[in-house]
């Protein structure tokens, strides 16, 4: 599938257990110029060494750079270490970075590639469900600052996204579920028949059946590609991808990023957005129930532990996506449709929190 962005267009390839098929897709990369595979130390064991061997057997001068995983290492310190390593390994302006792993290696490697020698090519090989359906497509890169997440970053589109759903087999259940939250999000904001597919195939999805995974990842990438092609830098409809995220980020921050992982917080955030929409007569109670039921039955949380609603609202107001201090909230208006609302009052929000 193609992400249409003029001279920055690129293809997303999706298959099962087909990593060697990456090689013929790399014929645009000169063999004379070095490749750096960037990953976290966990994925290095699972897939990094295999990728390194594959590249070398294909005649590339490749190296593997692994940094410790986790949000604490999604930092400028890691980027500095990686870019210094890139210099030492002889990467030049024609070199290529391969971002191998979940959203963290993807964001870090993409950012490093975007600033190294003012920007070099990179390829995304995502290995978590979240990265396969979300972070590997769209060109957002970035790292955290001590003051907050993703505060430093760039838009830098990859040259290719190569997805092998067999990576999902080894993913811990909680990481799998975090990706599913984003999957459900696409159904709600964009595609009612895909939402129906998720409702009807919960067992196969829960079992990570590769055929269903491929369909799921394909559909999500197609939606993201469509949204990004229409609004690369989030001036308009790309904001719909933030459904559940304003509530979710506030929950993550207030619980110190320990209680919920990203997808769990987003799942709760989607339920809160649906409740707010239903209460404001934007969404039917039937559609509200379908959203909540799907999230619940796929194994994601729908409620949060007690937090003062005033704290939640205060935290939401700090959202990066606020405009002039006014919250921009994505609310579902049906299954498959959603809108950004800039006029929801804090009083309305307070009424649906508990
Ligand atoms: N750029 C974007 O558009 C975008 C979009 C959404 C999220 N993000 C970012 O993505 C990050 C979260 O991504 P994530 O959830 O993939 O986190 P992650 O990269 O930390 O991966 C989660 C865990 O799974 C492990 N792992 C990865 N692949 C595995 C595999 N195949 N088998 C077993 N274990 C594996 C990792 O080592 C890690 O411990 C956040 O930092 C978020 O800000 C970016
Ligand atoms: Zn998200």
C-alpha cells in the first residue's frame, strides 16, 4: 500500500513470516553506503541479530546499534550516542537507518535519521502491534524531555515500512493489548465495517491468528495512510487520530506512567470520550455501548482508579494539542465517524468523570 505524499511517498509492505523478502525491496539503497540498524536491547535479541545477518548476506555494510528500551531512554542522550556511533561507523549522507522494534526505537531512530547530516533515509521495521498499526506510519519522530513526552521531534517520512506480523507472536499480552486500543480507535473514527470486523472476530484476534492480524494491520495502515496523505503535519483531520488521547495522556501523567501503559490509558480515554459524546447527544447510547463493550471484551480497561476530576481536567488543559488554552477534544459522532470539538466546557467534562 502506498502513502501518497508527493516526492515523499512511500510503500507499506505487510506479510507474515517473510523477513527475507525485505531484501529485494532494498534495491534503491547503494551497497557502498553503510546501514545502521537501530533497536532496543530486547528486540536486538529477538530480531536484531537476524536482521544484521540478513543485511550482511545481502552485501550491505551493516551494523547493529542497540540501546536500553523504555521511555527513559527515548532521550536526546540516546540520540547523541547513536549519532556519534553513526559517525564512527562511517555513515554518510547516502546511508540508511533501519528502525527495528516498537514505537520507542521507531521514534528514536527516525529522529536520529532526521537530524544526522541534516537528514538521511530510514526504513521502519516495526515489531510491536502498536508500531505496526500506528507509529511506523506517518513520519512523526521524537524523543522525551524530563518535562514531558515527545517534546522534541520532527516530521521525517520513512522510505519504506516493512511489516512482518509474525513478530507479534512473541509480544507480551499487555503490549499486544496496548496496540489493540489503537486498532479499535481506527474503527471508531474512520471505518464502521472494520469496527464490525473487530466485534465479530474477537476470538481470532485474541489468539493472534496471523491471517486476522494481517487484515487488521492492513486496514489500520490504510486508514493511517489515508489520514496522513490528507494532512501530513496535523493541521486538520490528522487530529482525529488523537481520539481518547487527551484523557489518556492526563491519566498517564497523573499516575506517573506506572499504573497504565499507553494503550490502556487510551482505551479508558476512548470510553470517556464516548460517554461525553453520548451525554452531549452527539453519539447514540447504542453506539456508546458498542464502543465500551468491544474495548471491555478484548481485554482492555474501561474505568480508572479514583482521581480527582479537577486534577484530570487541569492536566488535560496542558495537552500539547490545546489551541489558545482551549481543549480540542475528538469525540465519536457514530461508529466510523468523529469530529474535533473545541467548545466542550470543563463543566461538561466534569459531569462524566467520577
Ligand atoms: N511516532 C508516532 O506517530 C507514534 C505514535 C504512537 C506512539 N508512538 C510512541 O511509541 C512508543 C510506544 O511504542 P511501543 O508500545 O511499541 O513501545 P516499545 O517500543 O517500548 O515496545 C514495547 C516493549 O515490547 C518489546 N518488544 C518489541 N517488539 C517485540 C517483539 N516482537 N516481541 C517481544 N517483545 C517485543 C520492547 O522491547 C519493549 O519492551 C511511545 O514512546 C509513543 O510515544 C509514536
Ligand atoms: Zn496512541
